[in-house]
C-alpha cells in the first residue's frame, strides 16, 4: 500500500506557504510565494502539488485569510468572501483545488487552522478549550471548544472586538476601515507603524509603544478568558516576536481582570496560560496538514 502524504496550504494575504508531509518531523517538500492574483496564486499551489508525489497525496488542507464561507450547505462554501484584499473577494478556493487535484480539501480560517496544528502537535495538545491569536499585519483569532473548532454563523472575528481606548493616553483613532479603534485598528503591526511613524520591529524594547500594545492585548485576553474560559491562549504573529511582549501581556491581563477570575494560572501570571506557538512560524502550514488529515476522516 502506498504511503499516505498530506498537502497543506497556509493561504495568507501576503504570501502562501505550501508543504507536503505527515507532521512537524516529516515535511517532504515546501514552497512559499507572494499572494498575487487568485488565478496565479492558486495556479502556483496546484503546480507545486502536481510536481511532488501527487499519487501519494491523500488530501489537501487550507488555512485561509478571510472572511471565508465555512458553511458546507452554502453554495459558496470554500470561498474567500468579503475580503478587502483587491481582486480576492468571492474567490472559490476549495472548488478550484478539488477540481484540479482530485483530492478532498479541508478548509478553515488561518487562525483556526494554526490552532488545529497546535492542538495536534503543539501548545494546545492537552486542552479541551483553547484560543489562538495572531498579531501581525492584522489581528485574528480562532477557538476550540470540546475539541472542535468554533465556526458558528460565520467564524470568530476576534480582531474586531472593541477595547477601551483612553483618548488622552492614546489619541490615535485606529486604522480599521470598518470600526476605527477596534483591536486590530489599534494594535496590529500597521497600526503601530501609523501611530509611531516607525515599523514595530524597529521600535526599541523600552519604547512606550510596547506598554500600550500590551494593554490592548491584555484587554483582549481578559475578554476571552471571561467569554470562553480557555485553558490556553496561544499568541503568534510578528508583533509578538519581541521578547518583552509576553511578560507585558500577562501582566496587563491580570490588571484588567483585577482578581475576578481565581485560578493559579491567572493569579500567578503563569507561563502556562498565555504562551507562544510551540510550532513557531510553521503553525499555519502544519495546521493545514492536520486539516488535510481530518478531511480524510470526515471532520
């Protein structure tokens, strides 16, 4: 019997990463390329999978930027829907890949997919309820409850919750075209650049930007803890690569909860509650491989 391999696509708004393998310790091939037009980008992904052991591919998994349609009863299931990314609104991803490759395709949001990978192989392995947040070009979040990814009417949009903004401390109005000063509008990488006129990665560790950033993220963590009571919150993305950020966010979370939730992981600022992804920058594409595995099991 031929060995079963799985394809994964981390379909980001800036770049796509495609890989073939069976898990973190077994990646047989990998490629990354810029996100251009739908036809060109999907075409590059299809060409990659066709050129690497296509007969052994059991399924493909896709973790996509969005919003996306995850309702299997919808005529637009598997589409990227109302994205502001030029040229990508109403793009059929699942249908194109299925027709071209003839394999089952698992499909979810990029953040749900990263969480799925962390649950299978990483920081959420022992969790029944967990959340994954990414803080980078945008802010998004995925959730798992009872070992199942949360979809609901559409899917979670945690980047658009509304933190408290003190206009004296922070007069910056936010950059979200829909909400202005939602979490993404205030705390994503481009918002930091717009507020401080410097890319986030170039700000020194003692710059006041980081305390303000941690305060907004701490508000979000406190909100998620009150809403979902996750056993673990995993935060990825380029903004969180600053070594001072996790201690600052943990401390801000405590301040905003103000002793209300009584659990040692919260009260002791435990590193077991708010953590970086164990799979690092590969959480997305490995999660997509895990989605492909789930697609063969009817998940």
